C-alpha cells in the first residue's frame, strides 16, 4: 500500500484541476441556498395561481420541514443523477487516454488503483453532501427561525451512503463498459431498478410518514368534512 498515497494525491489533483470540482458543488450550492426560500413562498405562489372566480387553494403556512423535504428530494433525484453521469467514465476515460496503462506499468496493483479512486471520490462526495446540508441547515434557520438538526442530517446521511453505493457501482460499470455513456446508462438503469424495488409493497413495507409540520402531512382541503347549519 505504499503507492496508495501517491495514487490518492493523483486523484485529488484530478478533481481539483478538472470540471468535477465545479459541477457537483455548484449543483449542491444552488439547491442548498434556494431551497428554503422557495419552500417559504410556495403556499403563496400556489394560491396566486388560482384562476379568478374560483375558490382559492388554502395551504398551511410553510415550515422548516418543507425545506427539509425539498432538500431530501433534490438529493435523492437530481444530485444522484448528476453523480451517475459524472462518474460514467471514471475508469474507462483513463483507459482510453492511456493514463491507466502508464500508471499500471509502475509497481502498482490494479486493486490499489481502483481503491484509490473509490476512496478519494467517496470523500469528495461526502464532503460536498456535508457542506450542502450545512448550508441548508443554516439557511432554513434564517428563513424559518428554527431548524432542528436531527430531522435534516439523518436523511441526508442515508442519501450520502446511497450515493457512495452508486459510486461503487459506477466504478464497476466503468471497468466493464468502455463507453462512459453506456456506463452512465447502466447506472441510471440501476437507479430506476432500486427506485421501483423501493416503491414495491413487499420491499417498501410501510411508508415513512412525512416530517411533522410539513404540507405532505396536511390533509387536503377536500378531505376535511365541512359542517353546515348553525353548528
């Protein structure tokens, strides 16, 4: 494992000096900064879209839980899609460019070469997830006046672990599939398969309830019985 630090330093420099240092952090930053303010004004926006002459849609005021739900949704969809596409060529690109052949002519084991990539990029993804969740936490506290940590960091940590699982599969796909687009397609197929399996009744079990105070936990207006008469 004496070559591991050198390979890890090589991977770190590739992250810092390529587009990877900008793409994923930029996506995370946009969602982290804009999510809580958008969650705050969503009820007013939906009410303003009601056509004239019709009864306006009445929604409960937004809470910190709505901002948390929005952040978790962005992480579980768009951010994971970006990770799958980004890492479609994590190995095959170096094989095609000859970088991998040059490195492996040295006294470097292939397992060490692959492991260094996995460790460095896993730390990069975990750091970006942690930074984005921290920004969301702070922004939610500023916008809503309260931001309990456990309700945000728990789901974010689980999604980070899922992202690391996808990274491992993407590295495998990039080894066995020479084309980055093909590896990305395989990753998206795996994501869809896991999503369908998670939504399937025998696999999903009981659905996780929405965060207390979020609009997902609020019953629709039409489901609330309306009393008539003097009482």
